[in-house]
């Protein structure tokens, strides 16, 4: 029985906790969140599964971070590694390994090279693994294309297209892609960093490093997708002429040549969601996941499926190419 503490109970944290609560081989023994509305409540109430779990949410991590009571912490609080650095340090010093959905933790070298050595040393000092995962980054745009290069004698270029109908995603995701706002407001939020997908640079850097390519340049662009007609989701309406979502691309260059291209096109009302990996090589490969991966469901599942791997992993700051490929297993 794997014993877990959940640190962060937003939509993704709740999604992960729901999956774990359904398993017979995992037990939730602690829950942490800063939301005063959630503090003191039984976690089962927040999951909406109709039963109490006997685990009350606390706002003080020290109350539950205990190696003798738990085997691992699931950390789902923020996308920025610098923002959660203090949380990571507190968990690691308690002697507990971490699996996290923090996008920048999936391949820290990309945006936080200055923290890599420090966090790696701390994790090794306390004998635990620290690992960032998710569907994107963590799988669709990095681990999956790398896996698909296994039968290739040569790889020249990699292109990944992730087309998503954001209508079925949670409200924070629809807000993150700018759905329902004006063009002018879209640009303001892009400039402030509140409208964007976090993780393309992490994925590009991970692919390049894994293939032995030295990046000479990285470029990223974000453009609005404008709604042709009114599109209503359970959370908002994007009127015709307003922003429906975004087209964001990360491009990695080797010796001035574009070798890695990752395109995320996510907007409410998008037709035919799909995830397509194209490898220009020997042989060339095109692989499409028809219907695409549901980001919220897949992120929760990738996190849960990684837990046994992280517990068994060597100490240190790890990335998806440092551990065996996680997979589903029967509880």
C-alpha cells in the first residue's frame, strides 16, 4: 500500500486525488492547501465521491509531512519552479520523494538552470527523488516523440502538433489560453505572461539534449485564434470576433536550422482534436492520437502512473528520460 500526501488541491490536484482514491493499492494520508474554504474539511468532501476519507485538509504542511506516515508527496501547486522551490525544500527535508505537475520541473534546465544543481544536491542529501511530469510537458511533446525515435537509424527533424478543443477543459485552462477576451486584452496578457502555455521550452530542450543536439537558438510565438461564431462552454462564452484561444509554437534550432517544432493550437470550438508526432528520419514516422489526449485526465493519470517509479528511483532531481517509462497497472 503506497501512502500519499497531496500538496495543492486545485483542479489538477483534485483530479489526481480522485484517481488515487479509487485505487486499492494507494492510500491518501494527508492533504495540504492554502484555501481557507478547504482547510479543515474532509478531503472526501472536496472529491465529491460521497464518502469521507478521514483526512482533513490542513494549511500547515508541517502537520502532515512525516516520512514515517507517508511514502511520497504529490505536489500540484504552481507552474513556476521558483514559486514552489520553498515547498520542494520543505518536503525533501522531511525525507519524502516528490512527483509534481509543475511544468517547469519537467525539465528544469530549460528555464531554471541555476536551481538544478542546488535541488539535485538537496534531494541526494536526503535520499529522495524529485520528479516533474504531466501530459504536456512530460509526455505528448517530449517523452512520446523520443520514444518514437527508437526504430530510427537517423533523425533529422521532429514536429509535434497538438490540436485541442478547449471547450472540454477546466476553467483555468480556458483562461490561460485567453478564451473570451478581446484581441487587445489578449496581447496585454501575453505580455504579462498570464496567457500562455508553460512547457514548450522544457520539451524542446529535453528533446534536443536527449538526441545529442546542441541548441543554437530557441524561439517562441503566441498568436490569438479568433472565433468565427459564438462558442459557449460550461464556464464562458467566446463571442464571434473575440479570442477563442491561442496558437503557440516553440522552435529549437541547431546550427541555425529549425530541427524541433512544437505547435499547440488550443481554442474553444476547435474541430477534430488530435496529437500528431512527425519524425523526419530513417525511417520517417507519423503517429496520430485521434481525438487527442484530454489534458486534465491525462495529466492526472500520468502523475498517478509515475508514483511507483518515483518511489523506486535513485535520489536526485530527475526528468522523464531518467526513469523507466511509467505505465498503467491494475490496482
